[in-house]
C-alpha cells in the first residue's frame, strides 16, 4: 500500500515550531572590555637629554618678563625650575668642557680657543682630577662623560646643529679644526651657523683620536629626529647644541632671521615636543635645558674652586653667573615647582654620572657638592 503524501496538521505544526526555534535570534553575549592598563610612572632616569643655550641670565629667562614665553612660562608648568643654578666661568667653552669632564677653566678655554691648540702640561692628573697646564685639546688621560658611558656599556651622542650643513669640505661629523690651527668655525657663516666651541667632546683626544668612533658619536642634529623614533635607538645620553642662531648667541642671525630669545623660542617649540613625545622620554626620560653662562654676571655657588692655572673663572668673578635650569621628566609628580638648592655645571655632571653609576670626574667629585634635585626621579 502506498504511503500517503499528505502531512497531518499536528505533524505540520510540530515541524513549523522546530523551524521557528532554529531561526530565533541568538542569545546576546555580554562583552567585557577591560580598561587599558595605566602606564606606570617611572621612578628612575634612563635617558638624559641635555640642551644647552647661550648667554642669558635667570631673571630674563624665568623672571616676570621672560624673553621666551615657551621656555620661561609654558614649559616650567610641565617640570621644575632650578632657580639657583650657575655657570662655572666665562666665556663659552670652559662651561661646555666642565659639563662633560669636570675640568675647570684655563686661559685658553676661557678665550674660547680661537686656535685649536693642543694641551701642554703635566703628564698626569693633579689634585681634584684636574689637568695641570693649559690648552684646548685635552690629552687622552683626561676623560669625558662619553668615555665613561662607553666603558659602562651605555650609548651616547652629541648632536650639533649645522655640523653637516657646510657646502665646502668641512667634515659632516666630528667636525673640528686641525691641531694647533685657527678655528674657522668660531662664528656664524651664511652657509652654516655651527660653532666648534659649543661641541665640547671634540676638545678631548680620548674622543677625537678614534676617528670612526667620533664620527658615530659627534653628529649633526638632524640625526636626532630618527634616533627618537625608537627607544632602543635613542642614546642613553644626548647632548644637544643648537646653532648660533637658535641657541640665542647671536641677537641677529647671519641669515637675517631673529636670534636671541626669539631664536630660542622657535627652536624649542620645534624640538622639545618631539623629544617629549618620544618612546625613550616617556619610558624614563629627563630633559635638562640650561645656558652656558650668564650674559654679564660672574657670581658662583657651591664652593666652586678655580683651576690650577686660572685664578678667576668669571673674568672677573668666581663663576659664570646665575642662569637657572629647567628639568622635565615623566616621573615628576610635583610639576610646576621651583627648587632653590644651589647647583652648577659640576652638579649637573655629577647627577648624570650618578644616574649611570659611573665615577665623578674632576670637580664633579668635589666634597659637599650636591646632585640636582630630581625629586621622585632620584629613586633607582
């Protein structure tokens, strides 16, 4: 007997019920979105960026009528100002040398080494780690912060604006004159505004005698842009020297642009945000912005001693005058403050050496000299 093709009503109802159940909207799944982990506040410094400007005193930089609104007003709200920070001499070069070696001024560095004269003196360091004699290019046994960092397995670079800008045969890295020759890069030129006297590492045989190493470490400022892209590529220590227009040295730039505080303001607005947004700075950075010397002040602090061949580092006076400094770091919890602890360029060198656990060079090791007050950043 043939089976009937007709579907009974009860069976049809059952089939439809099952089909509708299969087509019903799925049960909503509750999604749990976890909040992004908060970035921990750094408690130590691993990357130091030192920016050195020219010839301004504390009152005109950080006072009520600050010459650069960005440096004097905007940036201090993001960090801390050192109100009693001093240069160690006059003119420019002796201050730069002190920042990286602890060496006190001698008559030639006080005169900015118009000739790139080899140092002549005793064959070993004297008391307080000072070189005994005078000259511009220190012998190989006089070490720099760069030598210390290399020995400790830490990276470093000196970035000098316009070092690679000259169209003539001037070196594009580790640029310096031949020994005992006159310095052709003492002042600004229309082609570039590089100044040897603002690049202290080239005044040490321990750096320049290894030409390949010097060319890797003492370079044009343009390379900093790429180095900031990756914290692994960013040196542990970066010394940044703007050119003679951008550092405030020249009131009127040789190319017609504005110098003085206008030049400083424009340069800082272009570069500081780039540094502050870099992975290395966010990870554990410290930016120090200061000047080499005051314009016309010979005061000093911190029991500063003269060199063994210079009675008066300030010409006249005991030091380089009150210049102030600005510190920026993501580990500062009390931003916008002013620290009045006396400090100078030797204190700066001592602080950086302590960050990287290397010995104190020259007058950075003076008894009673204090580190810069880094607040929460001082924890290691």
